[in-house]
């Protein structure tokens, strides 16, 4: 993880300062693919906040994988898995906290299934002066289950059809309040027709990149920039 000093030194020179993009979508929907395609961290300096990445890394370090090296939710490893998840979440929270000190751009990856949690985080960021957006990656339940299965087959993290289904249903219930809160900054990318996905990504990417480069308008952001 980058040092706190490093985050502070970026500060007002960050190209995506005071911007936060939330990713949402069911497990296996293709959020990581969309985020990587847009290259927001590489091109605009967004800090990727994703506890699943840390969780997968620590699970592999702890040897909690199957014979193919895939991270699976083995019921016999529940205690070990909970310890790893706690460490991963703590690490991710610290990373986000460091980035927020310098008001750096954030790419917050999650399912969006818990709308209350997302909206509370959104409100906290906006109080600091951040402008926020959400990119929802849409894929049907069957497609999400199959994608999750394929991810496990190549050594990635697979959570299984039951948990995918539960998260998918939770997300469906959360979409209405999320759309209402983010308004015109809520973007949907339908990943069910793969040959059309790149075109949809480019359209959203252009909007997000132009928005990211604009100076913040929020009063709290302007005050922070004057004083730092």
C-alpha cells in the first residue's frame, strides 16, 4: 500500500481530485473488466478501493485455495476465511482513508447490494467536497453465475451460485434508490451482449474522463484547495 506521505504529496496535483466513482454489479457481472477497460487508475490516478482484491490476495497467501489455486468458500475454512476478510477490509479502509486525506480520486468497487451503505459513504464524501458517480454493470443472473464459475476455474475468487443469487437479488432491490440518488451521474453498462460492451464502455468512459478533469465546484472543495 502507498505510504500516507505519498498520498499527501499527490494532493491538489491529482488529476481526478475530489471525484469518486462507485462501481456496482452482481458478482461475475464484469465490474473489474469494465474498470480495467476504462483505465481510470492508470490514466487519471484514481485509487482503486476494492476489498475483494485484498481478500483474494491474502487468501492465496494463506494457502486457502483449491488444488487449482482458486479461492473458494470452503465451509470447513470459515474461521480462517473470516480472519482474512477482516484483515482485507481493514487494509482497504486504511487505503481509502489515506486517499481521502489528500482528496484523491476514488474508484470504489462493490456490488452495490447494500444501498444504505453506499449512500452513507456517498454522503460522507460529498460533505468533504467530492463529486460522485456510479457505473452499474448489468448482467443477468445466469450470466453472473456462469462468469463466477469461470473465474474460479482460472484461479480467481468464486463464491458459488447460491451467494451470487443472493447478491443479485439484493442488488435488484437496491437499484431504485441508487439511481435516484446519483441521478444523471448513474451510468448503466449492459454486459449481456459482449460484442456491444466495448462501445458502451467507451461512451461512459468519455463522460467520466471529461467530468474527472473538471475543477470541483463544491464549496467545501474550493475551501480545501485554497488552504492546501
